C-alpha cells in the first residue's frame, strides 16, 4: 500500500494501480506508449489489427523465453529500509538543510512539518536552486526555507510493501528513494535505490519479477 503526503496532509492511500491514476502523478509522468495489461515486453500491439495475429505473436515471444528459474522470497520494505532516518524541517533554511545532507553523506531527506508529519522530500538538486557551493562550502545562499524548494506531494509506502513495487514507484516518478510510514503517517524508515540494489546483490536469487 502507498500513500501520498502533501502540505495539507495525506491526500491519497491505496494500491500502486490506484495511485498511478492520481491526476497529480499522471501530469508528472512522461508521455509514453502503454501496452495492454498482460502484454509481454517487446510485443508490439498494432492498432486496428485482429486479436489472432497478436495472440500468435505473444505465444511466439513466450516460446523464446528461458525456463522459469527457481526464485527466492520477496523482500518487504521493513526488511531493507533504513530505520535511522535523517529528516529536515520544512522551516529549516536551505543552508542548514544542505549541511545536514552533507554531514550525513546522503543525497535526499524527507521533510517534516512542525507536527512531525511527512509533507515532502528535498534533494541536493532542490537545494542547489537556492545555494551556491564552492569546494564543498556554501558561499552564497538565498533567503529560502526547505518548504520553498522541496518536492511535494511525496509518495510513501507501508512497511509491508514489497520492494519491486517500491522500485516501480521510483522509476515512474523519477525519485531516488521512498519514505516508509506507519500508523498515522509517522515516518518509520526510508528505502533508497542503494537499499534495493544491496538486497539484490547480497542475497540472490531475489524474486523481483514474479
């Protein structure tokens, strides 16, 4: 299950399939051709063609696939997430937020409101729109707060969400990490691209595509 949090609080809660229909996310996605559900990758769907040639093409494609491999169990977010999450306040100035990211050697951080609720995410790229860095040192900073440059709304997942769906959210929304929230929208963890890659490398085989 996924949720979307904005400055007004939680604005969505539901499955991945329901979430991708949310208008705010749809506008942010690049226009691309979408095959019908169930189509195998690489099979071209020709508009106006009968279903029989298409079915034959699908069967031919599947015949070329290797035999099903034995796969390991899926991982859930709670199994790989970072539990000690570094966050910043929406009211922090951009220079303070930059120092927080630099001091902890991270490239992004969840943004919390005064009541500790998740409202956005801020990255190095966002902060660089308001500060000037020279040799790793802030030499110039605009009078901006994190809330002025952060990305919002932000997609969050529940601890029991499987990581292949989290990976899909990262790809679809072009983000490098997904906050993990518990009851009441409380931030309980964070899953980054590195966490997913580490799970794949350290403990194969991982059943990512089943």
